[in-house]
């Protein structure tokens, strides 16, 4: 039995060949931004309150009017079929069982209609990359809407792909080419190799279908990496509104100015995100930017955050710093592909952690720390206090 996301990560490293694990696990350049993301949570400690009646702690929350078991969303990750066949369907099922929303990437390897069939009751969201041929995005939105996806997540931090040293070193390119190194990797990971041999190479099936072509990984991966629409701007949210009637969230916002622009252009939410530190090699951790952005857009739009969240205490730390929700992408993928049966079924590695953590920290009734609880920036908090590891009280 594995006890934490960190342990699922180790199991995934054993199960996957290096090239696939590094793609899943690594950050831009040599990983500075990625390390900063999780390091930011380590900077904050809780100062618990006691005897506060924690009998009603619950981590349940509403996302746009629909209840979820926790303030967590299984975020979008492209190319999941590289880790296991039908991985998008398995993840959507796990999220649905855990009563959490699941976001399907444009770069997914299962048809969005098949993902819906695998999780008929699930709250499914669609992530959108916009390519030069806008007809592809328009068709994806039409199909996702017809399949009952509730929310569109427009990712705006990938005009070009981040440079990742580990992918360069590993010779990572799509489709995978059988080099002596990859062959050795395959031989030492026979279960993965057997599954891949049976299922065939993963394909970017949704792009292929919306382009109206047969699946061709090298062609469609090249479209994603070299044919993104570099002219995309804020006014294009109006174009999206013409093709999507559900909620629209902008993912990849890292500053107050852009968050305000998202509000001005009618976004229903923003995700403070640096793409898990996979795009820009040196940048802030989303957690560091959270208070300023929430101060600026409070009450005008929903604020989500991702990057480096690995435990219930991280999620509560983020709540104490005032974002309402967390999208936990890497963390959800690790239990999915570690090979553990429980991991494959569970989209959350530390089930129940959030509510238990709230009880330990003395948060009565698991009060929402969003509005009214953290006041005067983050220096006073009427429930438990958060303290930076250096000792500065908050
Ligand atoms: C393997 C992998 C693939 C990803 N693919 C996408 C994607 O297709 N679209 C997207 O918007 N974000 C993508 N992301 C970024 C995540 O949605 C999320 O922003 C990031 O992983 C959060 O950081 P964390 O991994 O530390 O939780 C990907 C992340 C990983 C790890």
C-alpha cells in the first residue's frame, strides 16, 4: 500500500521507461520553476487552533454549481496514452468515482466521446489549445459541447513549447524512434512495453478527428508544437463565446494585469499556473502570486491554482492563502500510472486528507478561507494561522 503522492511517483518511475517518466515528471530547462512550485508550499506552516469543534469538517465544494468531493480538479495532461493504454478514460473514471471534475487535454489520446462513455456521470471539462487553423478548435468545442462537457479551459501559456533538458537528453520526439537507448529502456520495463505493443502507438485522436484525417502522431504532434496560433489575444474570448455556451476558464495567468484582462473579457475563472514549471524555466511559483491576484479580482471571477500541490496540507495552505480550488495534474497522474491497483482507481493519492487536515489545523466546520477569513492581506486569519517557515506570522 502506497501512502502518499511521493510514493506513487517512485512507483511510476519504476514502472515507466525513463523517456516517458521524464516527460511526465520533468520541468522546463533544468527544472528550477518546477522545484520552486513545490518549494513554495514548504515555506508555509500551520499554527493550529484547538478545542474549536471540528466535528463538521468536510472538504466538499461547489464548482460552478455542481458539488465535488474536494476542492480539487484533475487537471489536463497531454499524451497520457504514452503511460498506459486508454489512460484518459481510466483517469476520467477515477475522477468520476472520486466525485472530482476531470479536464481532458486537446493533446489527449482517447476520443473525447469515448472518455464521456467511460465516465457517463463525470463532470468533464475540455482543455483547448488554439492552432492556426481555427476550424480545429471550433470543431473540438462543438464535439465537447455535444458530449456534455461542462467547462472550457483555454490554456494560454503554450505559444511555443518549453525547452526541457531531459527531453533533449533522452531524444524524446514523436512518434518514438527505436534507438539503442530506448530499446534498453523497453527491455527493462517489460510490462509497459507489452502494453504498448498490444495497444499500438498512442495517437492524438481528438486532433485527428477534428482535422478530419486518419491518426498520424508525427503530423498531429507537429501541428501542436509548430502551428499554434501566435496571434491569439484577449479579444478572442469573444470568438470562443460564439462557439461555447458553457463556462470559460483561462489557464496560465501569472499576473494581476492579465487576471484583470481576463475579467474584463468575461472569463468565468482564471487558473494561476506556470504549467507545472514546464514552460518558462525561471518564473514565480503560482502560490507566490496568489494573494495579489485574489485581491485584484475578488468577487469578479473564480480563481484556481495549480503547480506543486501534492498533499491535503498543500491544498489547505492554498486555501489559507485564498484561492478556492486546486487543479492537481501531476499528482493525479502519478497514482494513475504507478501500476498500483488502488492508484489506478483513485484520482487522489491521499484520500480524505483535506478534511482530516482541516480538523487537525482546527478549522471549525472547514470554513472557506476565501472571503472574510483571511483579512488584511494574509496577516490575520480568524481560524488557524499560517506561519512562514522563517517565522513570519500570517
Ligand atoms: C505530463 C504533463 C502533460 C501536460 N499537458 C498539458 C496539456 O495538454 N494542457 C494543459 O493545459 N496543461 C498541461 N499540463 C500542465 C498541467 O495541466 C498543470 O498545469 C501542471 O501539471 C500543474 O503542476 P503539477 O504537475 O505540479 O501539479 C501538463 C502537465 C504534465 C505533467
